[in-house]
C-alpha cells in the first residue's frame, strides 16, 4: 500500500496544476456552499479530487449520504492552511458559525496561523463548545490574533476540566501579553 500524500503536498500539486487562484476559488465555493454537496460528488468531483488527493474523497459508496457533505467544507477550509489570498477572510467570516464543528475548528486554526484578528469575535461562541479540541482551537486563535479585551473571554477556561484547554489558555494569555506588549493577567 502506497503512502498517501500529505494535505500540504496535495494542495501544492493542485496549485501547480490549476493555479493558486483557481484552487482558492474552488475552496471558497465549496466552503460557502456555492458548490453544493451534490455537485461536489457529481459534476464538480474533479475539483474535490484535486484538493483532497483522492479519487473517492471520504471513501463513501455512491450515492454519498448528504450527512457527510460537511466534509467537503472541512477539506476546503484545510486548504487555507497551505495557500492563501486575503479575500478568503470574507468567506471564513461567512461560515464561522458553520453547523459542523470540524469546519469551525479549521476556521480557528486558520485564524491562529494567519493571525486574522477580524475573525476573533466570530470564534468566541466556540469557547463554550462541548468538545475540548474545539475550545482549545478557539483559545489558540484568540491568543494568536485577539486583542486585550479578548483575554476576559478566555480567562474562565483556565479552570476548564480538560488539561489541553487549560494549557492553551495559559499559553494564549502569555502570547496576548507578548504580542500586545502589555500586562494581561
């Protein structure tokens, strides 16, 4: 069995083959629902294959159960960890409350990586999410891109039942303090 390419490598190949702008446009369309799940597994399947590196993204039997369509948005969001264009922020803002937690988690990861302060307020509801990994992603994003007033939103999670969340809060508060060059605690 051959090793699968990493997501980063898949995105590099897609960009080399189709161009970064084309790949970004596809991913914005997938993420925002402009390309529907039916179309993604139909006429638009070559685009989905290009960004996932798989001839059968998800490994599902046809027809794909619509309950799994959210994965298309997850895969599209993941691309923005590797390729970027400033207008993607508008799409991320539009879907920051996506019903799928994996999509929201990726938006938080992108926010942290790219230090997208304009998305921080949209991530605040994730601090109350039931899954620790979602709370952790939101805390990290706030630490990387938030402002002084956002410290108050993450400080209560210093007592979170999950160790990863508590550790993320400590690091995020330190990062905010360093980035903003002022005391946070």
